[in-house]
C-alpha cells in the first residue's frame, strides 16, 4: 500500500526538519511505500530555501 502525505509549508522554516523526521520515523511501520509532498505557498520566511 502507498501513502502520500501533503503538507503546506507556510511559515514552516523552523519545523520542516522535525516534520519530515517524524513522518519518516513512524510511517514505514504501516506502509510499504510513501511520499512526502511539501507545498510552497509563498511563505514570507525562508521555507522555500529550506525545502
């Protein structure tokens, strides 16, 4: 089974690493395959550079 996780990154520069790490640590136990889609929605911080 495959899972797609979609998340906006508005003002998320400081939490992006934590978000991806938490997803990557828990999802593989439930799904064979997964993807994380981070959507840039013109955040005023440096979220795009972080991506």
